[in-house]
C-alpha cells in the first residue's frame, strides 16, 4: 500500500481523500475479498434477522447499508461492518420484552438501530470513548455467553418441530423438553443433519463456508424432497427489491422508550469496544494509521443508514474482517463490493430463500452464537487469573438466563459498576520489607525473607486517597498502630497514590494525631507533587515536619534508625 494511503485518514469523509489515489492493482484483491465476505455473511445475516425477531430480508438490508455506509466514513482498510450474533441478540431481547411482532418488530429494531447510530455519533463528537469501560471484560464475557444460551434454547424448537415458551430461559427449556413427545420426525431429521453438517465443516473443513453450504444444501433438499409438503416449516415469502428509506414509527418508538434506550446503550458499549480494538489490531498489523474518533463516526453513520432502511444494528464483525484481510483486501473498496453483492442478492435471489427450512436456519444460528459468543477459553483464563472476575462472569450468565437479555444488560452494567466500586474502595495496602543487600523495599507477602526493622512499620498505599478509600485507609492504619506488635515509627509509601482529595487530606491529619497519641513517629515517602500540594494546603506537612517527608522509603527508614540511635545515646 502506498505511503499516502497509510498516512492520511482524511477528515470527515475519508473516501474523498483515498479514492482519488486508488491504484488499479488493488482492484482485483479488493473485489475477491468483497466476494468472499458476501458469500459468508449473506446466509448468516438471514439467521441474525431471525435472532432479532425481524423478517430475514431485513438482515440483508442492514448488511448492505452497513458495508456501504461504513466504507464512506471509515479509516480502517480491513474492517467489515454488518449485523452480528451479539447485536442481533440484544435487539431480539428488546423485541421479546415489548412483545411486538411482524412489522412492529421491524420498526422497533430499526428505531433501536437509529438511536444506536446517534449515540455513536455523540460519542465521537464529545470524545467520550471512556464510556465503553462501564462494561468490564468479565461481564461482557458472561453476558454474551448467557445470551448465546438464550438464543440456542429459543432455536431448539425449530430443530424438533415442537414449541417452547416461558418468561426466562429455564422455563423455556423446560417447556421444550416437556413437548418432545410431539416431535415432528421430518423436521428432526432436517435439523439434526443440518447441525451435523455445519459442525463437521467447522471442525474438519474450516475453510469451507459452512453457512453458505448449508443454505444451498437446505434449498436443494427442500426442492428435491418437497419438505414444505411434508409439513417442515419454511422461511416463507421473501420479497425482491430494496426498501424505501424511512424513519421508524414515532408512535411505536414513544411507547417503548425505555427498551429502546437500554438496548441502544448496550449496543453502543458492546459495539464501540469491538470496533476500536479490532480496527487498531488490523492497522498495527498492516502499518497504517486509523482515527478512532472517525471510526466511531463511521459506525454511527452505518447504524443510521441501516436504521433508515428498516435494518438491524451493525458493528465490526471480527470473522468477516479476518476473512476480508486473508482474502487480500487493500482498501474499503472490498466493503463496497460486499455491499453491492448483497444488493444484487436482494434484487435477484431473495425469493429463493423462501424455501429454506427453518430447521436449517436454526442450525446456522446455533453454530453462529455458540462459536461466536461463548468464549470458554476466557472463562478458563478468568478462573485461573482472578476467581472474583470468574464469578462476576458466571453471575452475568445467570442474570441473562433468569431475566432475559435486555434486563440482563442492566444486571451487567450494575455488576460492572459494583465491581468498580468494590475495587476502587479497597486499594491494596501491603507491608514492605527491604530486599537484602539493596535499598529496594518490596511486598512482604510476596517476599517473606526480606529485611524488616523492629518497631518500624512500612506500608504502601496502592491507589488514590479520596472519599471512597479514606475509611479503608483509616482502618488499615489503625490496625497497625494499635496492633499486637508495638510500633515506634510508621513509614507511609505514597508512590502509588496519584490523587488525594480534601477528605483524604483530612484523614492523613487524623492518622497523624492518632500516631502522636500512640507515641508513634509518622513519616511519608515518595509523595507525588500533586499530593504534596494538597497536603501543604491542609497544613499537615507542618505538623509532620519537613524532615519527615522523604524522597524514598530507604531514606525514611534510615532516618528513623538514626533518630532511634540518637535517642538511645542520650
């Protein structure tokens, strides 16, 4: 790729900058990549539409709009934008909660998509990318896994020709199991074979597009064996042509504002974190620059475009983007090619999908969500690295299964905020010892053989000292000052305290008074300039004494040892 293409993202409409510089030699790999991605996403988007509870063609509307509009505004050369299983699950959760169906469901999902797009644009304008941090990785892992199980349970009746309902996953699954006595044998045969084929291709022939193979095979089987005549449920009429751009029903949107807002916020949090991370990864690998703020604009405009054509939410698809990359994509022309091919599919091939057995679509959906949303390796990593995070993820799973996807989002955000409060109010405050033969002080719990000094306690605060941590700090210090092992001096290492507020400064004053009352000398070490300024304003430095504020812990301990020696000599 030319240096010009690498170094110039190009303002609000980057395509106006890079397209005039487009080189003919890039066209072939871009077209090949666009064709490969289209072959992958067309059958999958039929399934995503089913997950979202909208007509199958609406998934293709979103795929076309997302790919084309994103290409106009993006700075990434490899990202492929369109519907995904996780986004469809969130939109479908809103449809379930509101109990709308048919055209109303399509209008509701379009409204959610539009609001998501507007939120992306606000995020870019206000530069509020930090908002994505309100969902921790552990919560997202658990939420997606729970949502995947929710989708799988909802698809099981398609494989058996039975029914299942309930107000949560547990009851829906129990209902499905209770109805297994009414299995429809032809549907079961189709469903089991479809699931076996797509799983076999995934594990033994991963380069073969499983969803496309299954759709073609399902359509052939439907015609050859007259599956519709054998009462196997089919997708039904799929109209030819393109939708007329329009706004969703305002009356419907006003009736369901809470559901729309919750779903849109969840889509924003999930979509933004995926977009920024994936775009950075591809740019780093291929040595070009992206503008993360412009990427948010591109995703916002893609969602606005999808919403205006009665589509569903879109975002970065890692699987499609990876295929785009491996197929040789050089520029967003690959994305434009994908969008054009989806449009041709809507114009020429859409009616063919009407004969597709729903059991085949169910198998595609199950494969997509199980392998796209359930990350067992991440669960294992969380269990190994942090059991607390692991149980947060498990709680998110249980929350989704118990109250549904939409309210599971609320639980997820609450868990994230709860985790944030828990961690921020309980900073680590380890006791330190000196590494033998050095001046380095380290965590005693990790280095039990390090040197300690009789009567001198050394403690490090690993976090800011402010209203949320002041009480934990106070409790820890009081425990040291009034503990079983009497102290003559306490050295506070404040290297890890990058921030202190008025309440924190007042707490230091209280600690100093307590230390004096207990006959303990208080010394401070490695105090950051911004913390030092607040402590000076509080007046505590004058009380402690400038000679007891040290540049390092070693100096503080040596000074105390020297003072103790002088006292003994006197």
